[in-house]
């Protein structure tokens, strides 16, 4: 006898034939299974799922890609977009350039390279350190476009504020932009610390505002000579750059290397501590403490003290770029003779004082950025610390041509051309983020989801 469907009576006197419903469900599942098999085993399945990443014909995997398990579901378009949005430009590795990616300039084609950064002129024989580019983990960093940069800054004024490493960045940018327009040298002070260059075709002014500490710092004199010991006024910014601030559209602020020396720290008329002074009745601090306060004071001046600045100013923090002295300091025989970069696996920032300095800068930056948002002020970050930790090969070393300091190595500044040119690639991306002039392809960074990571989160992602 044929099986009949079970009839269930409900309170509302309606009836449901469970057997028929079950049959319909089984038929539907069978059809879905057939369709799924057709989709996944079709040779043209990629036309159905155009964002599928797995390619059966490509047996090679790049060094940074994980092998795809065919049994696992592939990323959807939304997941790919999420990867792009969370890409951190400052987390990655140095990879070899292709033949289509030559250096931007040479030590002879750029006539503004200072003698101390012209490493090839002073005998550097290896050149492989030029054959590397910065590759963020989840996106590409586009090559520097000098035409685009000058269009973005047309009619603007930009100043690099900081020490000689800040000037090193300005000199690199000057070489990069000189491919498009030869700038005019319109100002140079007697000590060659304050420079102004002008690009007339683009009405763009590029300045160097030299400042050891960002805040007021005076060297103690002994018998008319510098002692190497400094008095820092923690609550006062250096007026040499502060007076220029209302005239600027972009201020790229950096610093750090001058804080590693004997310093006495003052607030108003009060001595609040020292660094390396060794006096029993004076509170002793590490170098990152006055550096932190210096950037706090500078950012506070930008947010609250500069009444004439308005909202046009974009403040960019460039984080600490470490030196690479080995087997001694600059004055005790230290040297840097590497010829290639290291990988991120060879660099452990945990416990490194340079990373501690960078974190102090980032923490003060994040506080200032949040306060600035409420006031309509713009803050951006150029976080180069991790990338430059991997470039012990980029310094002049003993190829810096200082005839008065023979036998000493420069492992603090950077050769031109060299890895320091990457800083301007990052700077251009920051400016692109702020404008609609740049059109990006499908593999480019989606800036809409980029945020500034706090140091703790960044360290977790890095380590």
C-alpha cells in the first residue's frame, strides 16, 4: 500500500500535509546541489565569480601570499575591499625594484645634493642599496610623481621643521621635484640652517626651518665655547619656526637626535629635571621624556597658541628615523657598512629605545589630532620608523667627505639618492588622500578606511 502523508490537525482546523512539504524540500536541495557542482567545476567559473583569487593555472605563489586551500571558500569582493581599507602604508617590507622602476635621480643629475649626502662622490662603491622599494603588506605604494606633487602644492608654502635629518628629507624632495622644475634658491642664512626655495611655474615655496629641539634649547657656554650641555625650556616653542607658522600651508615636523645628550629641563623658572646629568638632587629622566614634552608643547601651540594660523595649515608628524651605528657611537668608532636592507623578521622593535621614542611621538600626535579635529585643524602622520629600522645600508658611513672629521662615520643621515626618497612617496600619498585630483586603479589604497593606529595596536600588529 502506498505511503500516505501524515495529516496533522491544528487548532484553527487547517491542515498541513507534511509528506508533500518534505518532498518539495528534498527536490529543492537536489537542484541547488546540481547548480553548485556546475558552478564550481565549470572551466569558466571565474566568469561567474570574477573576484575569485585562486587560479589553477598558476602554480607559483609570491613570498608574501598564503597558499590557497581549494576546499576553503575564497574571498568575496567585500572582503577584498576590507583588506584595502585596512592596509597600513607603514607596515611592510623592502622588496627589489623591477627594471621598470629606476631610481628617480642620480648624484650627478640633481645639482642641489649637499656634499655630505653625495655618497658616490666620496667613494661609495656599492649601489645595490638603491635597488629596493617599500612594499606595504596589503597594498602598493605608488612611485613618486613629481608633476602630481607640484600640482597638489601649487600656490602653497611648505616648511620642514626640525634638525638636520629633517633637512635631509627636504633635500631629497628638492631632488625629486627638480625633475619637473628647477627651483630658485631665494634665501640662505649665514650658517646655512634656514633655506628657502621657490618654484615659479607652480608658485610653490619650500622652506627649511632648522630647530634642534622644536622647543627653546640653549647650549651652556664655558669660556666662550659650547659645552655640549643644553638648557631646555619645556613650555616654550622655538620662535624661529613659530613666527613662520601663520604663513604656511604645510608644516612637516620631526626631531629626536638632539635629545641624546646632557640636558637640564625647565618649566618657567623652575628646574624640573635633567637627562644624563647625574646630580643627586635633580630628577633624572630618559631622553624620551623631554622629547615627548617638546612635541606636546609644539602641537599645543599649533592647536591653541597660533591665533593667526586659521584652518588652512596641515601639520605632518614625521616619526623618528633611527641611526645605525654598530660597535660604538659616532665618536667612539661606530660604523655602518651594510650594503642591503634587513627584513621585518630581523627587526624586533620591542624594547628598542628608538621605538620608545617613536611611540612617545605617536601618542602626543594622536592627542593633538583629536583636539585639532574639534577645532578644524588638520594633522597627518608619516610613520617611517619601522621602515627605516630595516635600512642600515642607507647611510653615508665614511663616505661623507668631512675633512675636519676624518675617521668618524655618519650613520644618522641618508645618502642621496637613497631610501630617504621613500618618505616623499608617503608624503604624496598623504596629500592624495586630502584631495580628489588623484585617480587610483583597482589595486590602489582605499584611503577612506585608513586611520592612525595607536602605538599599542600598531605594536600588536607588528609583533
